[in-house]
C-alpha cells in the first residue's frame, strides 16, 4: 500500500483536530500551516 497526497490530507486533518481539542491556542497556527501546505501542493510547486 502506498501513501500518497490523497491519503495524507485526511491524516493531517485528523491530527490537527486532535491538537486543537487538546490545546485550542494552537488553532491559528495549525490552520495557517495547513492552508499554506494545501496551497503549495495544489499549485504543484512540490511533488
């Protein structure tokens, strides 16, 4: 079984959700990092 971008995004979302529940003050940083990474991957700048 190979792990691709399609599988990576839900895993990252799940981990981010758990971290937000544990430490709500991380919300801004987690959302910002997630949006930046999603944008970079969406534009195809990183393969």
